[in-house]
C-alpha cells in the first residue's frame, strides 16, 4: 500500500499532464480492487473480529481502522467521479486527503494494529486465521493477485 501512496504523492503535483490522470485512474483501479476488496476485506473478516472481541483498546483500534477503510473508500469514489469530469482542483484536494489518510493508516496499521493482533491472537487461532486468509486469497485470486497490481504500478 505504501508504494501506491508514493505514486499518488508524485502524481498529485503534476495533474496538468494528460498522462497523469490516466496513471491516477490505474492507481484508483488498484485501490478499489486490491486494497479495498482484498487487503481491507481480509483485515475486516479475519483480524479485526479478534481485536473487537478482546474489547477495550484493541476493539477501539479495530473500529478506528474500519472507519478509516470507509473513509478511504469514500475518497476513492469521489476521486473516480472527479476523474470522469476532469475536475483538477477537486482531484487535487481529494488526492491530498487520500494521501494523508493513507499515510496515517499505513503507519498505524504497521506499528500498532499488527502488534496488537500479534499479542491478542493466540498461536492456534493465528494458524486458523492464516488458513482462512489463504483460502480467501485463493477464492478471490483475481482481486488478491499482488503480481498483477505490481505489474500495473511498474508500467506507470
């Protein structure tokens, strides 16, 4: 996800180049499919329920992450609408907001959420969660194909 955000940051300052809007559309495709429908879904279906059931700070953190997922999806929808009408000023503002929330979300996820999950989920449950995630990825192989999305990024 960090790679995607780095691309958004670099394109944000170059919106007047016609190719940039096309590149942003490709990144939006990755955000909609891989990030929202694969990465976030796996967290919401398989990791966050354990944190929520734990209660307290863990539940609060998981719910905050879920709320951020919805905010990211909302920004994706706004970005798509404004790319369609080529509203550069609005696209710039949406990209600013999206980059900011993604930076914060990635930082919190990597430094806090996964640390809590590591502590909160016992070894037996972790094995079950990993198997469920693996099965989800196989059942959703088109959405969860990292190589496909990396290829798109590398072609930008």
